[in-house]
C-alpha cells in the first residue's frame, strides 16, 4: 500500500509540474495572435468587407475592433455596412466605432467636381462620400438597405479614442490596418502623438508612387480625398509603415473566371443580396475580358501572411498638400526625403498563388 501511495504522490507531483510548465506555454501560444484594428471606409464585400472578414476569420489575428472613417462612404453608410456584415458572419463580438466624417479642408467636397474638371479629366469620376448626400443616421441607412432592425450597435466611444486607448493598453502589439482616408489616424495622433512609437506597425492601402493615379493623374483616392490628414499620418514617427499602393493593387486583378468562382461559393441570402449589387457584376456579365481590383484585400492579406509580399522597397514618403494639379499626390524618394518625412516599406509585388486562396476561403463561408 505504501508503494502504491508513493506512486500516486509521484504522479500527482509530476502532473502539477507539467501543468506549471505547460500553462505559460499555452498562454504564450494564445498571445501569438496579432492584435489588429481595422480602420475603414467600409463597403459591402469587395473590397473593405472582404478585408474585414479575412482578418476576423484568420486564426493568427485578433480583430480588436473596426473603426469607420469617411472616404468611399460616409461614416453612417460604412457603419451600417460593417454591422450587417458582422451580423451575417455571426461575429457580433467585434466592436464597431464611428469616426471622423469630414476632410481637413471644410470646403473640400464643394470643389471636387471643379478640381477634377481642371486636372483630372479622363480619370475615374468617383468622388466617394462627396458624390451623394450625407445620410441622417446609420440606422436609417441600415433599415432602408437591409429591411430589418440591427442586432448590433456601434460603441459610443469615438474611433480615435478607441485607437489611442487600445494602443496604450497594448504597447508594441497593435497593428493598424488603414484602408480608408487618414482622418481617424490623424485624429488619434492629435489626441496622443506618442502612440506612433507604441504601435507594432501601420499597414495602408493608399497611394500611387511609381504609377498613375485612379482619380487624378497621380492621385489615389484614399489620399486625394483628404491630403492634409494623410500627410500628417505618413509623417508621424510610427514604428513601421507598410504601403499597399496602386503600384501593387493594379497587379491583383479579379478576372471574370475568378468572379464566377466566388459567385458560385455564396449560399447565404444576406451575402447573395450584397454580391448581386457589387458594382462590377454587370460589367463582368457584359464583357468576358473585363477585370476589376480588390485593393483593400491586399492590406489584410499581408498582415495575415507576410510571405504574400514578394517585392518591396523602403523609401521616404510624403503627400503633396499644396492645392493645385498635384494636390493629394503621394511621393517617394530614392535617397533623402524632405525634412519631416519618414521611411516606409512600399510593396510592389505579391504572390498571387498565396493571395487568391485567402479570398476564396472567405467566400467559402458566405
């Protein structure tokens, strides 16, 4: 009996020691998830919506929250779209925060049409939020668009305050994925400039460095809609900045064949309704050779899997905020940049064979 008792004690002690050793390891493995805040001018599915879903579903990512900024949409529109998609995914645990809803220049939208007439003829006429009236509320957008009552509500805390609070709480651990205008990040820097040195990195879908722009000869929309905010953000001393500009986004094209593959995967009614209204859908139907872009998806992809990046260059970057033909242009310098500029990693090529399965994986769940 004594020998049996001794064996029991021995194995009990071994078990306790094993738990003591493995418990911290388990916590370490859990902590390996990268904390991410998605800052977005949200639209349905492609491209912001899919970027959000990729981050929410990735096993190595902890999506701390989604902050909505004006850009392609007003904050009210973007909030409604984010909430409906999170509801559809069954991810009501991910909080949504409403953010800045106007550019730095208060008269910016009033002059956009004339600006494009003078300097941007033959380029995309898209003006984002400036192209339609601001909605009365996000609830109004939600009810009119989805014909139901929302299950999820945005938090009362302002987006910039949430960004600052989360970075302060987790120094060196938070990645900001910024795929809209720079206004929310600029507001966060105004509240606490020290956050720039406390993030892990900032990953942008923004800019056009060595290629022409999409809305102006050298202007990319996310920067052009609020150049002053973008300049403030890009000149901040962030720990690391990574750009997915048009230089690389133009190479990742959604073909008609891939569009049909994605279409065939969707089974949920809410997702089918959104996909039916995808702006490029009719163009794929009319023209077999048509292709579109997935812009913001690339920013999410390189955060989830850095090996997606196959070619990049580190250069000082800046934004032209002087009103004129080059207003809103992004600039990169091979050599020394102007005083106050910061270096950033600019991605020029991605591995398409790693990228597209990540996109298809999202549609497998829709």
